[in-house]
């Protein structure tokens, strides 16, 4: 068990509280500072994703980096004392009776040397994403399968790589067959593939899945015109996914809440949901529909990688949003994200802040209409009071007679028009067309 102490700048208070609940992590506050006891052997990275999935990706990456640093610290300090026979720091021959003790840095260096001697060439099929030009002659990509970011490796493509269309734009977001050798990067402490040859097989799994889902969900989409003209009359209560508003803060929720009027903040019905879990979102949607306390449901979350956002094109979520009895608006990710759930919503607002702005406009629009009605009523009443105060009895009687005559004239005109309409009903088609007979 190793300790990081005195770490105060470690995400938000809610993020630190969530981290403290992860298995292998123990935290306590001492003199205004957080002290952390972390057992790296007990850390489960899948649990990190489940527990912290709703927080900022930067905060999650920061925590993972701390755990990695702790691993390095633990390994470095290990060479200062005898290594337990049960847990050797590094053993080049596991079957030997003796063990070789070395620092973590020495272990990495030794591993790198052994890896360079391995001339095995591998051929693998997968997706390449997040490409960028890391040098004049070299491109670097994330290489993974079926947008699973937890199982990825770096892929280097240089000018010596065999294949067609090896420029950044042509390769990014494609599914490829790669042949190359695996290397260990001492600088980044990561495995990578140096490609010898690349064959493009088609679009990446994420794009292929999106196209397949889009075809499946076509009947659930609203048109741009329908979304543009969507309004919410008499807005008093909002359903919010995810919730709750207390406890850990979900990325994007605070931006949404800050964007709506204070009067509406007191009427938010937050449904608890794991924003990265589609069944959880659907369950929260069903719950708000059953309660029936709100006039609109907002699904919001902050941005993320293209792979993490792909889940919001799941046909189950698209269908649930479209079939929701209470209208649903979306504010997920960034304006540049194209998600199928956004097309099923009554209104896609692009971002959490955009969703809040839309509801603010809806609220004040009805507020000002109410003021206009009150003003019209007030003006009419004021005019009546003015006439009543200035007129005498004879003038009012004459005004009443004039109004009676005007009403009688309108009734007579209405009767003539009714008779003419009845007459036209009995005339033939040709006579009506040419107005004869």
C-alpha cells in the first residue's frame, strides 16, 4: 500500500468523493488536504470507467496517470529492499530458483531491448482513428477494434509503408489490415506497431455501425422543420437526465442548469442515470414519463471522444426518445457530433448550454405573452373606465342604441349570406362553376 498525500488539486470535490469509493482507494481529509492510500494491485480499470464515466475525461485521465505514477514509485522503491520470493520485480527466467532485482526503469529498458530482438511480423485487422502528423514523414493513429478504447495500441505509418492513399485524410476513421512489427516505446512506456503495409478495407466500425443504425431508425427521425418549429406551451417543470443534481456532478449538467431561469431551476425533476449506459438512460426516461410531472425532458451530457459518443446512436435509445409521451430535447456533446438520438428528439440543441438556452427562450416567450394579455386587459378596462367617468346617462343610452343598430345590421347581413349559401348548394356543378342560373 502506497500513499499520495497532500493532493488538493485533484478534480472537483464530487470527483474526489467518487474516486474514494473505488476498490483499492482510501481517502481522508487532514488539515484541509486530501490524503490518498492507493493499492495499485487492487485497482480495476473497468470499475474506474463505470464509476467515473460521467465525469470529465481529463479528470479520469489525471487519476489514471496518478495510479501509473504510483506503480512507478512502488517499482522504483522496490529495488531498495529485498524482493519477496512470491512477487519478483522482474524475472527473465521464471523457472529459475533465483530472481533478478532491478528498478522499474531498468525493467523497462530490459524489456525494450528484448522486444527489439523480436523480429516477428503480425497482420491484424482493426480500426484506425484520431490520426495526426507527428513528424514530416510519419503519421500516428490509435489502432483498436469496434471502438473499444480500452483495448487500443498506437500505430505508426511512415513514408516507407506500403499501401495506397497513405495520407492522413484517407486513412483516418477507416478499417484496415495492418502488417508490421510490435515495438515498445521507452519514452511513452507503451506498445506500438510500426506498419510495413496497410490495406484499407472500408470505413471504421463506428462509421459502419452508424450507417447501419441510421437505416434501421429512419422511421423515428423528426425533420429539421419539425424540430425548428417545436415549442413548449405553459412550461413550468423540466425532466432532466442524468440526475441527481446533488452528489457527483455529471459533465454538462451544471452548464445546462446555469442556462435556465432561476424560476425553472426549482422545478427540475432529475432522474438518476449512468449517462454512459443506454439501458440506464431508457429507464430514467420511462420513470419521468410515468411520473408525468414535467412538460419536457432534457437529456444532456458534456463532450467526449467519437468512440464514447457512438453509444448515443443506439437504436434502443433512439426508439425510446421518439416514443416518449413527454417531448424530449437533447444537448449531448458538441455541435460537431452527429448522433442518431438527436434526430429522434423533438428538438436537438447541440450542447447542454444550448438546451438550457432553448428552454429559457420558451419560458420567457410564454411569460411575455402572458404580460401582453394582461396589458391588453388593462388597456381595455382603462378605456371603459375613462368612458364611464366622462359620459352622462343620455350619452350612454345613445351609445347603447347605436350598438344595437350595428348588431341588427350584422345579423341581417349574416342571414343574407346564409341564404345565398343554401341556394348555391342546390345549383348544379356547372352553374356553380360559371355562376349562372
